[in-house]
C-alpha cells in the first residue's frame, strides 16, 4: 500500500490498466515503506509562525515600487506554502487531469527523471530502456543511480518512430528492465510518437514496470493541431492516457513553450498513487516560492494565451527557417518530424553529396568559436549522420544563422 494517497482523488481514476501491473511491486521496497515527510507548513500556514526556524525579520532584499511584485508580498523569509500558489490546480486544468493529485511538481524535468529512477529501479540490478537518438539525461541519471541502460533504437526510416516489436521483445527477454523512457516529440528528432505505439508498450503483459513519456516539447505539436495543420481529430499527448494507465508517467516542463528555463519547474502527470510515491521521496520545500509564483502566473489564462502566441510565432519562424535551409546546396534533408522548436539538418560533403559528420563538426565549432552563433552538433547520434540541430530563434537570429551557413558552406 502506498502511504499518504488521497483516497478521494484516487477514486477518480477511470481504470488501472494493464491488468497485470501492480504499482506496489514496481516500487523499490525501501521507497514503498516511506511515510511522507510532514513539513511545518503542511499543518499550519497562517498566524504567528514560530515553528520552522525562519527569519522573522524578512528577506534581505529591497522592495521597490518598480518591481512588478513587491518582495514582501511573497514572504520569502518563510518556507514555501504547500499550495504553491495553486500551481498543481493550474497544471491539472491545463492538461485535463481529473484532480490536482494527478500532478507532481519537480525542480525541472531532470529532477522528475532522476526521482522516477530512484523510486522504481533498484541500484545495481535494475535497468532502464531508452530509444536512441534521444535525450541524454536518461542515461546520465541511470549512471548516477547505478542502473544499466538497454537501448532499442528508433526506426531510421525518416520517421524516427518506435520499433515497438523490438521494444516489447527486449522487455519480454529481460525482467530487470524497470522503466521505459520515450521522448515525444523526440529530442533531437522532433518526431511525435503516435499514442497507439505507446499503448502497445503500456499493454505489454511481459512488462511489470513503468513507461515514462517525456513531453517537453508537446505544446508545439498541440499548437499545430489547434491550427488544423497536423494530427487533427486525434489525441497526441499521452496525458490523455493517464486516467486509464497505472503504469504511465508523463513528464513536461515550463522551460520550452513557456520560456521559463531559468526557474527550473518540471511537471509529472500520473495516477495519484504514483504521484504520492514521488511526493513521499522528494526533498521537502523543493519548489521555491519564487518558482511557484512565476509558474502559477504562466499557467494562468493570460500566461497560457501568451505561451500559445509565442509558440505560434516560433512555428512560423521554424517553417521559414526550413525553407531557407533548403536553398543551401551543401545542406541535405531536414530530418525528423519537425514537431518541436528546433530542426535537424544534414551537412553534406558537397552539393548533392552524402552526410558528412566531420564537416558538420567543423561547421559547428567555427560558427561558435569565430562567429558567436551556437547550434548543436548531433552528428554522432544514431541515425543522425552529418546533422546539426538548430533551435528556432527570432526572425533576425534565424537570418543570421542562414547567412553564416551559406558563407561557411560556399
């Protein structure tokens, strides 16, 4: 039994698929035995607070009228309020969760990734499965947590989709695989994973662990869907599966579409028992008051409207950039799904030639060291020969990038 689960919220779960999955068996025994730590603010939040060894004189910061929010109003001398300015409620509403207890707030999505591995995979024995090319922190976190990494590459047919038969075969062959990390849209591929492929992994009767779908870039795909450009009339976020699947965690972040990379705020969506395991394990007061306040502002209706406006502009800038890249003879295909805020383009050994990883690396270093324009060299990733990954900038920044590539590749 998971300690501390909110029974009312747990009753809102639609189903607990798949039938063979038991969360208690997936949690490390020492984590399962944890009782949630009760901090000073869990019980009382108002009044004369002489319970948490705080500095009653307030923060050592000025509170000038030029500041949009007076420092004193945030009470930075107090430990963060558990309500986090309604952040969980706002996140639940944004992603259509039945209740805020389906939401976990982390210090960036990297903490979410690390915490999941600490909770659900046993050091020295457990393994995770990843599908390269993919986000590198899954493997870094696995090394820190003493977990082996099993790799099942994506399909290198241009789609960068899941090789579902190979994934399920690997899961059936190795009972020590505890976690499967899927990235959608992928980094660096930019490809959205169809939910029917994700379901096939979730429903695998030979797998008793959890599937994590990392949706750091999902708002770019959702915006294109809302504009009627792609994936019309179908669910594309794995959040839609959360109320049904007990073995699913969806991670997201405010760093990308919301433009709040500096505040380090990550989100996870799962059924309440899974969320409670994460809450039982995390450090107390891990989300600062300032992070919670700014994140709550971003998830309020005006903030969401601004996010969607910015995402729409970045999608337009991306389309323009792709068109301009196609006019440079020494560049090849823009590969992947282009469902995020970046593109991945091949550097060729000459006009009409083959992808050239050595040349791509040289171009990358020259751009950064001599011209102060930085992209990412992804030419060593599986299926990404000769590729540079270019984040979508402003219209002016994109023009600078095109001009520089034309010059260096002439």
